[in-house]
């Protein structure tokens, strides 16, 4: 992508000793950043998911603590046109950095190009824009989500059976990465498992309807939910109606793995209703999203390599990405106090 010379300077990917910044420079337990009065514009992507509502709470807590110089946040409600409008409003109010989480990663390119022309850096949380310059993407390795889910179900099913996969929105890099990795892993390692991949656009009712069809068609042995925040409740409700919500010791038990790491998933694991989830770090998404937004406001830069907070920064065609760890959660570690899902409300 073509950038103006000044924008290239602002977003230059030069090395900074120890990656430039300490993680304590921002957020919970950190000190207020000297960003020179430059305000951060924040857009929340949606409010229909427990995961994203938790993320918003973490961000708002840091803003209220005074550690972040931010404008009042907007919410784009999973609509690209609203996100574009919100970004325009935030920049009109003086935002010099934008923190966003575009749900349609292919439709935001022109907005990113416009921001680059105005020398306004962008930090994207959880989603990686397909095109358009970004200062930093704060995201876990979503292909690892799909691979971990595949390995978990493949082993539980001993390499045979039928699995229903609730794919996320395939216009999102997250939905594509998880779906591709899950499918590739199944084909390579568990060829005798039949995978029924069902596009859902992250809509719980759509997933439930497709699961209903699959159950009517025959036996389902496993389910991969790419987002527990929207899929968990309708899935459990349907299985309960079908008398299939039984513990793992029951031969009728359907092995289920999810993605998100919300408290409701942890409760379901403890109850034996689902078997595992992969914890998307909502707390770290908020912490490091704001951390990099403040760094951008200060004109600081980063380079690929390991960080001081247990992650790795990788080079993208259009910027950098800090890939945060996302652990597998099962009955064995569901009570781990370090998991953000066990910290909510404390």
C-alpha cells in the first residue's frame, strides 16, 4: 500500500531496545502515559457478545482510571458503515490515534488509507485488516485456535465420528483462520472424522438452526464453536431439549470445544456440559490495545521478535502484529485464577 512520506516515518518499523516499552506503561497497575495530550479514539465492535462486553469493561476501567487520554468511546455494532462514521466522528473530535476492532476485515481498507493520509495510526484489536496500514494488531494466533480445537476433538473422538463446526463470519480474518486451520488439521490428522462446516456469521440462532439440522440427519459426536460468547447459550439450550446435555461419562455425550474463555464457558466446563475452550485474553486485548495506542501517540516504534509479556511480534504486509498467548482450558485448569474469565467482577 502507498503511504505518504510522513506516515512512513510515523509508522516506521525500527527496532527499539527491549521492544521499546515496558508493559506497565499502560493500564491496570500502570502509570499515566505522557502522550503529549494526543487523544485516543476508541470504537467497540459490538455489544451482543459476553467476550466483547468484557473487553469494553476492561478498556473503560483503564480510561476511567486516568491512565489513558481518550475520547468517549463509540460502538459500531458489527456494522462497517457505522464504524466508518464513528471513526470520522472521533477524528473530527481530535483523535490522533484510533483503536478499533473491525469485524469485516476486508471492508475497512479505504478508511485505513484515509487515516494513513492524515498520519493517524491505527491499532486493531483481535482482527487483522486484510489491507490498509496498521500501527499494530493485537491478536492471538487464530490459526492455533483451529488447530487446538481439532486436536482436542480428534483425540476425544479417537479419530472417528461426526463433528459440527460453527464457523465465524468468513469475511473476518478470525473466522477464516480458525476455519482453515481446523479443516486442514482434520484432513491431515483425522481423515475418518466427518466435518460439517456451517457458516454462521457469528449469529447464535443461525448456529442452533444448523445444529438442529445436523442432529435430525444423524449422530453428532463433537462440536467446535468458534465463539462461545454467541454460540454457547443456544447450543446448550438445544442439546437440553434433545436430552443430549449429558456428562462426559455418558455414551451420548457430545464433546464440545469453544473459543473465548468467558465465565459462562467455565461454568459449563465445570458442569460437564462442554469439555474445553480456548481463552481469548480479553483483559490483555484491552491492556495492550491501549498500550500500543499510547505508544503510537508518543511516536514510538517496534520491530518483530519476542516481547517482555510472553508474546511475539510478527511482520505483516501492512504493519505488525503482537500475537498474545491463548491457553486451552479444560476441567484440569478451569479454576486457574490467572485466566481472565476467573477475574471478571473481582
